[in-house]
C-alpha cells in the first residue's frame, strides 16, 4: 500500500510562512494533482514529501511508515523534474538504469527493467542513443522511464511537461495517465496548468497562499468550487461574478433580474460560467465589447452594469461590438459566494 498521509504540515522560511497546516490523504494508486499559481506552496509541499525540504511542523506518512525523518533514498519514491535531469554523457539505456545501478542490482534484472519501462514509454528504439540526440519530448519520456524503472511506491512530478510545446504536451498527457495507471503507482503531480490538472487527475488539490482550498475530483472542482478563488482560477475563461441583493425568501436581484438562491439576508455574489449562458428573450442585459471567434464558439466579453462579463456562444451567431445581448444563465449552474468569507454558499 502506498497511501500518503500529510498531517498538519507547515513550512516557514524565516519569517515567511510558505505552508499553513496542510492535511491531505492520497489513496493507494491515486493520481493527485497539486494545482495553483506560482508561489502558492505546491512545489514546497512536493519537496517535503520527497525529503528535499524538512517541514517546520507536521508528519508525512507513506503507507504505514512515517517518513519525514528519513532520507529521500529511504522513502520508496522517485521524482521527475521540470528540466528532465537526464545525463548527456550516458545513453538512454544507462540513464534509465542509473538508479538501478546505484542500488547495485543484478545486471540481468537491470536489463529486464530498463527494457520493460522503455517499452512502456515507447522509447525502446532509442536505448542506444545519447540524450543529446533526443528531442525534448523524448528526453521527458526517458526521465519518466528512469523513475518507473525503480518501481517506486510513489512517483512525484514537478511540472514535467511545462517545457514541451502544446501539441507534444497534449500527447504526453494522455500517455502519462495511461502509463501510471498501468504501473499501479501512487502519483503526486505539481502544475499551474489547469487543463493538465483536469485531464490527468483522479483528484485535484487547489492551493492558494500556502493552503489547500479544495481537494476533490476534477468535475467537482469545476462544477462546485468551494471558494471564490477556485471559481476564478479553474476554467478558461473563469466564472463571472455579479453582486446580488436579497429580496427575502430566497429571491435575489442580479443586474435587474430576479433569481432563486440561498435563504439568507446577507449580500452575496452571483456566479456563472461563461459556457452556461445562452441568448434568450429574458435574462441579463449585456453590451458586447470584444468578440473573439475561436472556431467552435465565440468568446464575447460584455459589460453588465459596469462589470466585465464573458459568454461562450455558438459560433453561428452574429455578434458585433456594441450589440445588446440578453443572456439567460442555466439555473442549475448558478453558484453563490459570500464576499466576506469568499466561501461558497449552498
């Protein structure tokens, strides 16, 4: 079992608090993605799990072993870095075999494991080449193969696809998810790319200012963000927000329109994703400001009572800057947030 348990982990660098009492459970063979903007603490947390940083407080468990006092080599982990970290003076075979040789494994077993992982990563034809002769995507495959060859309990990945071009990233994402599922390894993956997170993860932990704001499945994070930050960070374009005023009995006024919502008298924010809007006879009155044809759809940036508001509409529609649109939100996709706490309100 390679379940990971992080208990009350905090990290301080002098007066700066990088992590605030992190608690997270990662199930055996789960693919967990740590998602957040630069500086949110996701790489620091990954390095603490790896043993490259020491927590100021808290515990890290892998399976039934507490490991925060152990050296990285004793934790049963492998790591894949953003810059590949392959050795240019070694062949692909010897790069993949490096950790196995350091562990003084028998040559026959080394060869067997290298060939198996190379086949898994579709680089078996490259084993005799040197890494300097490889493309970026091929070097990344070598780095992943080297990690998998160790048959680790846990594999940790720090933005491993960020140096690849968009098309190659798309290809590697699909490949990586399949390979890790086949290897039955528990994985923690750090990224700032929400598309990567949504496509790869079994669960996403969204981090902000050294805290985990929400940990849930990709569709739950997308459909039911637990906080305003998650709603504004996940989605491209992100959620729209408008101030809402209560009329009592769960009736809310938003930009002159009435919607059903939470039964509270506190002022709230109305939120809706741009793709959950459609032209209608009744709805929010919006003035189109910028129209961006994006092939399958139009992205229209509008003005709604002085607030910027985006709508993703059918590309067959004719919309010009200055047009007045009436946009109806899909009722079951409306979300509500407390502007004071920034938390979602049911």
